[in-house]
């Protein structure tokens, strides 16, 4: 998992509340366990019409938000079913931080487990960031070390995060990576077990 320390990037304002995981990545794109290629299904019904044509009014289809790495979303983002493909699709599209006033717990945990940073701010702070994101050609800074989001105007907002989650994100440790930190102890245990119970190694 790639470490998350500081992100300087363009932010796209998604002024919709209660965006569920089926809107983020519809069920027809869940047939794979591969993380790459899921960006084509991200916000599919919002990005494309029934004929597959691009909806120019959708924020991520607007040229000024091309390459956005931060999504500023409405309240209760990521509600609905617990599909891990949702953060995968966001990250495959290039979005590595989502800012909202609240997230569904399962979605938030899936984000943290995959290296995507969910930032919770007060509703009025989210609204202020959305206002500054209009136009698209502005750089926002998300600094995990200081736990701050800095808008183009210089306005700075502090967010909270569990210290253990913060440490894992900054070190780029998923569940496997965390386990491998104890590889030496695991090898020692397996060596001792092989000597004490050799029949188990057969």
C-alpha cells in the first residue's frame, strides 16, 4: 500500500448528500477482484447517460477538474452496501482523499484499509472548501502529519483521525504489511515449532 503523508492536488466538489456505494461503483462492475480498471465504472450513472454518452454537467467530466485527486462530497458519503470496490474505484480514478462531513462507517474503514484518506470536517467547513473548489484550477493541501486541510485562500481546517490509523497510512501499511513487520518473530516461531512438532511439517 502506498504511504499517505501529504497531498497537493486539485479538488472536485460533489455537491450531493447520501451518495451510496452503488452510485460510487454499480454492481455490474463487481465481477472482478482486480483493483485496476475499476475507474471506468466510477459514478457510472452520474458520468454517463443511458446511451453511454458523457454527461458534461457532472463535475468529474468537466475539463477544469481533470486529474482531481481530492473529492469534496456531501454528507453521509459511502452509505449503502459494504463493497470494497468503492475505494478501489476512487483510487483507480486518481482520487486519494475524500472530504465530507460524515461517512458510512464501513466505507470509511474500507478507505483506511486501502490507503485512501477520508477526512471529516464540519458541514460549514466542507461548504467553504466546495466554494473554493469551484473553477477547478486551484491547489488544495491535505497534510496527514499535521492533520490539516489547507484551501487555496490559505484557510486551514483541522481534522481528527485515530492515531493507529494515521500511523499505518503514513507508513503505507495494510493488514499484510503490518503482519510482515513481525516476519522475524514469525520465522522464529515456525522454526521452533518444526523442531518441537516435526510431524506437523510432513
